[in-house]
C-alpha cells in the first residue's frame, strides 16, 4: 500500500518521501512510525521511530485539525521542529490525521526534500491529499478487521482460519527451501476440572495464561493456534528431526503447564501428538488429522508421551 501511495505522491506532487505514524497506546501522547517509503527512509527509521506529540507543535496542529496541515517551507514555519527539518532537509510537507469511527489513530504525511525544493500546493491538491488520507484510514480499518478475523477472541492467538492462512505460507516456503515443518496437536486433559472447581471465568483465564506461556516458549517464527475449546495446534518451522519436537513438548510441559487460577497454582495436564511435513502428509488437514490421531493414541496410554 505505502509503495503505491509514494509512487502516486511522486507522480502528482513531486514529493519524495511518505510516512505513516500511529498512536502507541490509548493515551495518544506518542506516535510510532509504522512505515516510511522513499528517499531518506533509513534515516527516518533510525532517527524518528517515534515522536512525542506533546513536544511537537506541528504534531499538535495536525491532531487538532480536521483538515491537512500544509507547510510550504518547513525551514521558515514557526511550528516545525528545526532539528528534524535540518536533519532530513525537509522543504514542503503536508500531514493529515487518520480517523477511524470518529477516533484519531495516527497520521499520514508526505513532502519534498532539498533536491525537490519548495512545492506550492493548490487548494485542490490539498483537498485531494485529504481524500487520500480518508482512503488510507479505510484501508487500515480493513487490514485491522482482517487481522482480527484470524484471531481467537479470547486468547488473541490464531484461530483455525488464522492457522490455515499461516500454514499455506509456511508449507510453501518449506517446499521451496527443502525444509520440514512440525505440527503438534495439544489437548488439555484436565481443563474441565478447572471449570468445575473454579468456574468458567477462571477457565477462560487459564486458557489465556496457557496461550501466553506458549508464546513465551516457542520461537516468534512458529505459529500457535487455538482450534477448539481446549485444543491447540502448533506449527514449528525448520524442524530437523523428531528429537526437536520431543524437546519442545518437554519445554511446554515444564514452562507452560503451571498456572495460577484464583490465587491457586494449578498443574495443567495435556496430551500431545505430532506429524512432520512433508513426510507425513502433503497438506495441513492431513497432518492435523495424523497428529490428532497420534495424540489420542498416547492419551489412552499415559500423559505426556509422544508418538
């Protein structure tokens, strides 16, 4: 999105840099750099990954305005931060806040550098940039909605659809690079006892805590998904052998199974089965089916054994 937007800003206005900032939190005191495209991209990323709005007059103007804030010459305007202007050789800049459902979420901006010089914008051009900002806001809303649709609303990890989307990419990459992917199917054996003993709200908190523990145990490149009430599927990238999967299951047992429920420590018991792509199956559904079958086989034998 940003690359095509920068191309349009360059074509229409001759602007060589486009940036997107969003608020870090609900306090809306600091805007975080989300993306920057164009000349001096690396400098912006290095020097200005975030901006304190309360100490930037131009930022205050942007977020107090319903319209784009256009600065013909940043060197002369009293509201610009001259340290930023001089560091990046800004000339003309225009910024507009982004709003979703009546709430400000960040800003989109573009501008010229020393090589392009000062660029006088017409009222029609400023109005066009305002329309661009509205389109960016709508696009971000759709992206956010899509991301949320792939997440389990309780635990905030992937749901089954999210698992399928990530698996499609991971399995394709594994084929390209001649790698293996491990699939682990986990079923929480005694989760029902938490609900019975402490109530469903505590059961929900146990699922959230277990999910957080999984995220802290696995690599960032691995995928975690909740596919049922107390069932989880893990995708482990670049798995060399079965010993590695056994090691991960052991780590989960040691680091994820002790939970605090209603101020009481609770030992969560689970069963786990696994399969390996591509040798055990060509697609996600077949691999999950095999891992699930293996999990139920070991569940009937003893806890925390693997096949």
